[in-house]
């Protein structure tokens, strides 16, 4: 029972994708071509934002977004230590300092009640991470950002098609960064990402920065930039899959509902959907006693699982100086020690999910 199944995704889209790939290879239009432009328009329209800027990875989307929004040397950015490292490394690369705030236990995301006390005269932005397929408490975070005249920047790497009260990621902050890494709900055949924004200036800067800071005229530079173009093959892969994304996300929701029903009566805490959220189930993550033993038992019985994230970032050597050590982020540390993600990709059968849930029950004797 594999954790992801990209081969089945390809089998569904190959009729559309293969002719596009052949055309790209035959014409030699490998970079920033028609599929890039179409993908930018389609994803922006999907999320209801004015601009989509295709880049080389989700990490680049966050890094360029920070630069374009004016986050830099000496600034502080309030964020979470319970995330993939890219969320934090890009802040440091920009010359700013990440300020860690603990997470709330329900959705594992930035706790808005703790954000206010972390604000200082150096705070430039709040960057929540929309985790596992649903949005952080955007209403509270927007209110805090506005009341203190701070930027809100969304790490939406796991949140394509995720919304709150019908409003999609990318509309709550000055900009958002999406990841299209292979394992995402919308995954490329490698690395790819996109910046979403309603801010014309951030969009213009981002488009320039992804090509070395080049302006409208070739070899004339307006900014210090990056090499971060999305290649045309990745854009084609993403466009072909985008047409199936809502169907695939609906299937993920069906499987998540089966897990939740089948795991009732066990010691595990099943995922909670925060009020107003549309959850796209990038991960189905439970809080499980004896997590490591459970994971080993599942593996013995043919069920893949993953731990996102086993070690909070403030425990890692490059980031220890950003917090006060063990105990400084207690909810983060508790969740990291007990969270386990079960397979929920859309090419699983109902019976497979019931089998996996049954093995969880068997482990606990439930």
C-alpha cells in the first residue's frame, strides 16, 4: 500500500500529456513558453487572484516572494517551527530572522493567540504555513497583521485548492507560495512552484527576479535576481494534472472520511478540519501514542506511512539559536513526537484504506 502513486497519475493524463511533451521537444520551446503562460493563468483563475508567477520550486516561490514584498536585513518574520525547512531557511537567506511561535493542537498550525506577544519593533511580516491541505486561522492572522501594519505572507506549499469560507489561499496575504513537488496534490515531474498575488508590484518584481532581475528589455537588470524559471515540460505536466485535481481532491476527501470512521474507538486522534476550511487532504495525519512502534507495525503489514515532521526545526543545529531549546515550543514538540501520516492518495481503493485502518486498530487491540 504505497504512500504515493505518481505512476497512476501519469496513466490518467498521458493521453493529454504525451502529445504536449512531443511538441515541446520538437519545437525546442523549453522555457517560459505557452504552457507556462497558460498554467499561470489557470492557477491564478482557480484561486481567484490576479497574478500567478511560475518558478522553479516551492522554495524559490517563498524566497522570491519575500524579496519582492520587501522583507530583508534586520527584519523579523513570525512563523512556525513545525514545517518543512524551506519555510524558515528562506527567511534567513533574505537576511531576516524567523521568530518561532507555537502551534495550535487542532490543525498543527500557527497559534494566533500567541502571535501578538511575539511582535516587536523589528517585525515585518507574519508567515503562517497552511499545513497538510487546510488553511491556518487566516481571519485572526489577517486581523493581527492589519492592526500592526504588518505583511501577511502565506506559505501555501501544501494548499493548492484549499480555501476558507470559499476564499482560496493567496487572497489573505500580500502573496503566497505554492509547491508543485512530485508528492503534492498537484505534482510536477520534478521541482516546480508558483507565486500567487493580487499585488501588481510584487508580481512585477517576482517576474523579474525569477530571471536574474531582468526587466522588460533583455540584459537590462532592475533587481538582484535568481535563476528560477519553470521549464516548459513541468508546466505541461501540471496543466494535464490540473484538469483532474478537483476529482483527485474529492477522492482524497472520501478516503479521509473512511479513515475517520474506521479509527473511531482507537487511541489515535484523527485530523480536525478547522471551521470554514475546505481541506484538500494533502496528508491524513493522526496523533498516535507509541507512534514509532505503530509505524513499524504498519510497515511489517505492507502499509507505508510518513512522519511530517519528526524533529521540530528549533532542535536542528542551524536553527537552535532561534528558540530557547526543549520546552520552548511545547505543543510543537508534543505533536512532532506523535504525529503520523497515513496514505491518502486518490488512487487507493476503499478496501485498502479500511485495511490500513484495521491494522491501526489491531496494533492498539481496539
